[in-house]
C-alpha cells in the first residue's frame, strides 16, 4: 500500500472558496479508511470518500489501526479504490474492537479538540459528523454542518443495546435536539428515525432525510459460472479447514450484543443436527469473542464453525462468493451493509426483522425475514433457504439490491454539499 504524506500547507490554506478549487469537506469520525475494522459507519465513510466527485475534496479526520504505517497526527493520502483520499488519524484504535479503559469516543474528541485549537481545520468549508458528540466541539463555528445518524437512536432504551448512551438515555435525548439545531441536514439510515424526528422536532422537519446504504456491484458480485464457483468453494473450504463438500453459512459483523452471535450459534446448532455438512463462517471480532468461543465448545460446534476474525474486503468477497446463505441475528440495525454485500454476491439472506432489511430481503425470493428473534425461527429460516437455493441463489438476490448502488444513493449527499458552498469567505474558527 502506498501512503503519501500531504504537505503541511494543504489543510491550512484559507483562501476564499471559488469555482476554481474543490469544495473542502471535513468528515469527523474515528474510522480507519484502509484498516480492517468492521462496521457499517466505517463502510459508509469509505463509500463517500471513494466515489467523491472531482469538485468536492473530502478529508477524513479519523483513527488508525496501524500507527506505524499511519501515524497519529500525520496528514496522509491513502489508496481507496482507484483514487487517493485525504486522511488524518486523530487516535489509534484496536482492530479487534476490544473495550478500553477510556472509551474511543472520548479519546477521539480530546485529540480532535487539540487539533482544532491548532488551527489546522481552518481551510474546510463544510463539516460532516457521523456521531453527534463531536458536534459539541464546533458549537460556535459558523461553517455549514451535517450529521449522519446510523441508527434509530430510540434503540438506546432497548435492553439489548450496547451503545454507551444506554446508561444515560435521558442525557442523549436532552443533547440531541440542541445539536440538531446546529446542522443543515440530518441524514438517517432508518426511515423510522426520519419519521420519529419529524414528529418530535416539527420545527426542524425539513432537515431530516432518509439515506439508504449501498453496495458496489463491481466489487461484490457472483462468480461467473457454476464450475468456477465449485472450484472456488473447494479452495475456501481448504483455507478454513472445512470438508470440501461443506455448505457454508456466513455472517459478517462485530462480535457484540447488537449482532448477537450467541443466538446465531444456537440456531446453527439446530441446523447442523439435521444437516451435518453445514459450516458457519464468522467474520469479525469484538468483545464477545471469549463467550463465542465458549459457546462453540459447549454446543459441540467445533467442526462446524470457523472464526475468521477481521478480514479485508477482498477476503470477505471470497467468502461470500463461496457461501450458500448469509445469516444476520442482530437485535437492532440501521440498514446493514453486510446484507447488501451478500445479496450483491448472489447469496440469499436469512435475518431477524431489524432496520431496513425488508427493503431488500423478500421472503422466498432473496431470503427470509424470520418472524421471531429465536434460535428456532432463525434455524428454520436457514434450513428453508438451504432447501431452496436452486431458485434463490444468484440473480434474484442481485436484483434485490440493483437500486442501492453508489451513484444513485450518494448523489443526494454530494448535491447537498454543493449547495453548501460558501459565497465569499467561509466562516472559520
């Protein structure tokens, strides 16, 4: 990977915006654009950067999962797709998503505050946030601001929630409307969030917009023919130590309470008791890994489960192209990108009824949305999908996500940013 250092003057330039130079947008979230840290927010940010038009110049003020190659505080250009994107790591993060004594959000805000005070953000025209906390650092900043909400935050009152605000939902609900008044647009990946916000904040109703997630069909796609797929499946089986005749169920996501991998293991146990050729691939890592490993042993699933760990997009694509079913056992979601990536790869999805999955998962066509979040319901859905692969695998799944592609979805983000180009000198802090 080639990573170039950006000259120090690049961010500090504060000349008045003009059509002769791109609009400069700062994105603020502790993401590593080229690391293997799983997460929907990270994937959304990568997409915004990767498909950015030439007239908008984005810089991510993020985090690094490799502080040796991508040092904290260094202005970098890193390859993403066929372009170089601008990126400044504020803090380091653990790619395994292990909990730390000081929460990542707090460390990120502290580092961002110091960077802000250095004057290094003066050259930006527009500020974009992917959590509301960092907005508090820019309350007196006159520049246009936007925020993207990746959940219906009503979920912080859900007993299964693992978002930190679950410990003080009343405080979040007090802060939220005050910060929303600072922004021009609130993009939400849940339609229910848009509807709820418009209902409880009617004077801000025109600021809320639904933004679905998307998938890159040029990257996530089925293999061209069945012979090639069979050879690929044998190769993947060999790489994970599974029998060559295995039927693969795959899941991609963090090992945490939201994704509920323990529920998935209970369901897979029921499927494996009837279909002993089933093999589960779990891609991702997180705080529940010790519990996941213990549950695999307790259920006697050692020969039926592989913990892949975190993996680059190329490896995830390989595993999806070899799989028969994608499973999602989440307690709550926004619009999970992993589901779209599976469908674009031709893999039917069996999922709990969360977030916006019904936009793309049609029962019996591209998978099944199970009626209850129980091991029995999830197992029945997976068994039914395995029995109907001849009609679901491939084209029906690809068709389900044909509308959710970058050029269609992200156009509203880029167009909104263009409308925020300052006339004359931008307000700067």
